């Protein structure tokens, strides 16, 4: 499972509107960095961010740990709603 699939699996586990989740990987200006953009329904934003950003940080930590076991690259995850 690559990092985008892992991120999508985790986020879809948290939200109510699973069909509205979009996860894409983008080129990063920084070397050895992967940028992942997560788009969720605005109703699900609180479920993904969590109280004080704890859930979002947990998602970032899990994906970063997975990256270190494979590519050893830094992962940046941006979460936004539409």
C-alpha cells in the first residue's frame, strides 16, 4: 500500500461522506518531500481534524512512519474541505 492509499484509507475510516474524499499526491519544491492533498466534505472537516488537531496529527504521524519504513521521505499532508 502506497502513502496515498494509506492516507485515503485512514481518512475514509473517519468520515461519514466516504465518496467525497479525494486524496492526491503532488510535486513538492523541497527535496525528499512528498505532498499529499486531502479534500473532504465540509461536514466531515471536524471529524478529520479532531479536537485541537489531534486526529490530523495522528494521520500525519501514521503516514510519516510508513514513509520512513519504505522511502525515507518527509511527508506533508494538507487537509481541506469543499
